[in-house]
């Protein structure tokens, strides 16, 4: 799956989520559902950066994942 260049560096979680969702819907090379593909892409980026990813950036990506779930039609499961 290809995503827009620099999308995971955006400041707005909503803009990040919308861009990833647009890329997932357009892609023909995704393995799972629309929901799992987008979440996986953001998780992969976060894990790949590891401890070098600042806490603020990690929080932004987590908020983007929550926003993505809303946009993709599934709210986050309560704990």
C-alpha cells in the first residue's frame, strides 16, 4: 500500500487519518480490511521509529489512529 509522502509527519491527527484512509481506499495492494490496513500502517511507522520518536509525536499518531477508527466506521473499543 502506498501512502502520501510526509503524511505521518502532519501535525493534525484528523488530516493524517483522512489521508491514510484515502490512500487505503484507493490502494489495490492491501491485505486486510480498510480498518486494519490503515491502523497497521500507522502502528508500523510508530514501532519502526522506536524510542527515537518523541512522546508528542507518538501521542499525535495515537490520536490519528482513534480518528481513523471513527472515519472508517468503527469507534474505539472501551477498556
